[in-house]
């Protein structure tokens, strides 16, 4: 699956969707340069998890 984000809002939406496919005790590693959107993505995951 390839998802392309063009804004922080898109990144949050993608994070929310990603949260729904996580399973208990899942480990996720995020790698990217400074300012690539890792924190925004995690905010979306947290919103998706409630």
C-alpha cells in the first residue's frame, strides 16, 4: 500500500487509518529526516486509537 500525503492534515488522516490495522503489542519503527512528518503521523495514530 502506498499513501501519499501532501499536507499535515493528510498525514494525520493516514495515521488514523494506520491505527486501525495495528494489533496489540505491535512495534512500529519510523525513520525519516527532520521535518518529514513522523510526529504528525504518530499524532494521527494516537487519534485513531482513541
